[in-house]
């Protein structure tokens, strides 16, 4: 499972992604009520899981170096 979804996001980035995802999802239910808010699922899920597929694809990581 570690090869499929490696932990490649820093803790601060994960928090930002979850907050951003929840904020975008709120647009679906409150405010302008536009379906574009469903885009918030992507940062929400990647923030909760701690793995970004795009980072894995390009070999990028914001995690601190493992000792």
C-alpha cells in the first residue's frame, strides 16, 4: 500500500488541504450553491489520506526527509 499511496505531504500542507476542501464543499450547500464546490473533494481526500497522486507521479514530496 505504501507504493500506491506513499505519504508525501507535510502536516501543514495536509491541514491546508483539508480546510480548503471543506471551504469549497461549503459552496455547494451554503452561499452561491454552485456545483463547482464538489472540486473540494480532491484536496479534502488527499489531505486526509496524506498522499497526493500528482506528487507520486512526478516524484515530488513535501514531507521532511526520513532518517
